[in-house]
């Protein structure tokens, strides 16, 4: 787990949702745990990220990149503030309540008290600085799809695991083994902590990525295959770049649950999956976010 006693630099911008994919990609290059997206009315959102205070040079580079991006996209000038440990922690913990998702999944933050009801599947979660609280529509869409798609005994791969929330859901829904990968070392540690918190023993977390032309050169490429199910909740351009790797990692008849897709990018993602050899079986939507369920023939 990360050092929660240090101060953090928070950078945030308000943007039209059509710019979200590019912004998430930009924040993910610089920020611990990637980007956090908070929905706003009128097709806009707040995108923010956190950088350790001792990495001020990195924060300055991101600020410049955001200012340059603002010349070609509809985003606000970046807001920069330094948060004491208790400030960044409470800034998002204050609105993270137990949340019901799908038919029986309940996400319970570790600092809340919740009395489980019969038949509920409880996921205890402390996201730390990793993306994946279940508050975001893309995560909720994935969790609901997991309820529908997971059969006991499946072997699963969770690409871009973040807080580990989808891996935990896969395990508690009956997946026999789960490999979870993420390029961010912070996310790897957070996911491992949450997996232990939920007494899940069949999830292995690795700092790695699937192959794509845009894969970071300093991150190992994950080459395991033979999966029945893959979840990937990142963003559209990454999914497009990994489409061939996704189909190669699946067994015939296997399924990919792909989310983190803003609605204006859904057709591009579906086309890339079709070109890679998938059959697109279903799309579901919440707000401006889409999950695509595709199957390998």
C-alpha cells in the first residue's frame, strides 16, 4: 500500500466528455493510480489525478501538457492544489458509501458499517489511489456484466485491474482462477491489499500489460492464454490497440467484457473487436458510458 502520510499534488480539469479518453490517457502517463473521473451535468466531467509532492517536476510537466491540450480540446485550465494526507483521503472517502450494483453485488468501503442481506455478494474495498471504487459508471457496468456472464469454474483475466474490484467480483462469482494485471505499481499493491481483505486466494496480481503498439516499453508483456473470460475496464483507445491480444488470450467460445468506453467511441471499439475476430453480442449503457460484451467464435 502507498504511503498515506505524504502530501499530494492534485491536478484537475473540467472537460467535455468527448475529450475524456485523451485526458485519461494523459493523466495515466503521469499520475499515481491514473485518472479519476467525476460526472457533471451537461455532458461534462471533472478529470483529476494525484502526484506525490516530491515529484513536482512531473506535476509541472502534466500541467503544461494539459495547457497545450486545452488549445485543441474543450477543457478548462488545470487547477493545481497541494493536499495534506488527510485532505486527499477525505476528499473522496466522504462521498463513498456502500453501493448496490447489479442484482446482488454490494461494494462496501472499509471505513463504513454495513449489515449484509441474504443473497448479497459483498466486496470490501479500500481503493487507495487506484481507480475502481465502483462509483464510476464504467465499473458498475462491468460488475453487472460479471453477474450475468460468469459461470463457476471459468478461468479469467482482468486487464487494468486498478483497485482489484473486478477480480474480487470474478472470484466471488465462482471463477476458479483470475490473473489480474496493471501497468501501475500502485494499483498492483492496492489490488493485492483488497484481495487479502476479501479473503480471496485464487487471484494473482502482476505488473504487466497485454501487447499493443502503444504498450509501455518498460512494462512486461503478459502472454498467458487459455482464458474463458476477460474483463478490461480502461478506455477506448487502449481496448482498440489490444483487440488482437484479447482474442488471442481467449479460448474458443470465450467472452470479453470491455468497458471504460465513452459512447462516442463505442462504434470504433466494436469495429476493432469485429476485425480481431470477435462477435459483438451485447452493448449496455449508463449515462455516457458503454460496456461491450463480445465473444470469440
